[in-house]
C-alpha cells in the first residue's frame, strides 16, 4: 500500500535519531490524508508534530491536492484543530465487517460476488488483502484495472 498510495513521508531527525514522522497517503488526485503521525515521547510538546503536519500540508499542496484530511481520537482534537489548523467537517464512518458480515473473499481474492439489485447486477472490483498476512490489517481499496 505504501508504494502505491503514499504521497510521501516527512521525518524529523535530531543528531541522526528519528524523533518524528508522518505518512501522507492520497487518492492520486485531489485528496491527501495524514496517516501514522508519530513523535517520540521525548520530543512531544516541542512542536515536532505541528512541524510535521505543516510540512505535509506544503507537500500536499505542491502535489496539487485540494484537501488534506485527518481522523483522530477526541483526545487529539486540540492538537489537530488548534495547533495544526484543521477544521471540523461532517464525515461518515462505516465498519464493513460489522455492517456487511455476509461478505466473503472468494478463491480469486475478490470480495463478495455479483448481487442483483433493482437497477441491475452489482459486481465488486475490489481485491481483498490476505487475512493470513499479519502485516496487512485492512482491505486494499484500489480498484483493479
């Protein structure tokens, strides 16, 4: 996923030691997302995280992204909304395994199968990540060609 969907990484090092990093993922067009922002506990409250987000914002803008998104737990609202300048926006969240438990991965590795609806047949074009690989935690969301 990193190779295909990562717009880039921003890292902060002090005397060669990594103290902070952030991955910025994107859709290849207009939307980028802050992913995996991490700051060493010894460097927190030193504006390292703010600097990482600011640089991620600059690089996203250079890539012509019009939107930079972030999801966070409420405990981090002051950081993202205050220090980093993110604005609140309505968004939706859905947990597919809970909402669609009938979806299974077939032998070809595709999620689900054809489903008949009023307007026609729906056929998914998503490939599922192997559930046996512990390094993969989510379904891949890239449409197959």
